[in-house]
């Protein structure tokens, strides 16, 4: 089971540059390991992350098997208006998690 955690400031000033953090707890598996019986363990990774602000894309990343389990992504955004941030992680086996947060700009 995955758990998404996002860090968004409670309130910011218009034009302020802010740091956003997004972490997902996910049991990553590279697909390169084998069981004790020699069977390959199927790949199970997060392959994409995106963030939108007021419906516009502000950050995205493609992720690969070398990414750590529970990846933490940090990026910056210039606040313009009070609007919703939508964080989305996608991956193997139909994995799709969305977390939303309201950014209050005053």
C-alpha cells in the first residue's frame, strides 16, 4: 500500500518562491533481483511524477529502476494565486496515486 506525503506552506505572499516536497512510500522492486529459487522478482516501480498548479504543469519527472524506494522529490514554485496543487505518481501494475493541497496566496 502506498502513502503520499506532501509539504506545502500554509500561506505565502504573491510572487514568493516556495519549496515543495513530495514523498511516496512505495515498495520499489527493480526487476533485476531473483528469489532463492532463481525466479526473477517482477519490476514494480514508480515511473512518473507530476505536479500541477491551478491546472498548469509546474514539475514532472520520469523515474527509473535505480530510484530509491520511497522517493522524495523537492522542487520550487513561484506562488501567484490561491489555487490547488495536484501531485500525481504513476507506475507499474496500474499504480496511480494523487494527492491534492490548496496553496493559499495572500
